C-alpha cells in the first residue's frame, strides 16, 4: 500500500507559561492518503527533541472507499527546559516519517500581580494542503 503524508502547522508559535494550554499550544494537521482501502494506518507524532507527544502509536481506520484521513495534534506536552525551537512530524508504520514542521515554544515565568499576562501567537494554516507541504512515502 502506498501512503502519502501531508502536514501543516495550524499554530507554530507559543509564548507564555508552560505547559501551554490547548487553545494556544502549537497545533498541527496531517492528511494521510492511501492508494486502497479499507486500511489501518498506525501513526504517532514525534519531535526533533525525541519526544513522542501524543502518548505513542495510534491507529486510524479508513473505511471502504475512504482514501484519506486528517489527523490533528496539539502539543501541550512542552515543559520549561525543553528546547525552545523544535520540529514535529508524523511517523507512519511501514511508510516512514513526514517532512519536519518547525515550531517554537517560549516558556515564560508566571506574571507578577499587576503585570501584563503572557500572550500566545500563531500562524494561520492554508485551508487545504497545497503542493510543497508534506512528504511522500511508499
């Protein structure tokens, strides 16, 4: 079976207290396409710093006639002391690893009373998965 992985960042930056809250943490989507179905795709999200950020291997089931599935992940596992700049990728058993998508998490000390609170920022994702994103395996 041939598998194609296309990955994008929905949010690739966070600055604030760590661990990041889910609504501000770096977030990613990967489209996994197969050349035949039904199929089971076993995957995990991995980072350059060696962390498996979603708890390990998971399986996505593509039903008969279903040729792709979008997988989402929000990286709320970042802790103070982890590398500030890192990358994330989707690893699929039997197909390899997607391209690496860089992201930045800056852990800040908690604000003292009366000071401005840390803010989160991010980048918007394209609505689709245009050429130039992702990697192909198979």
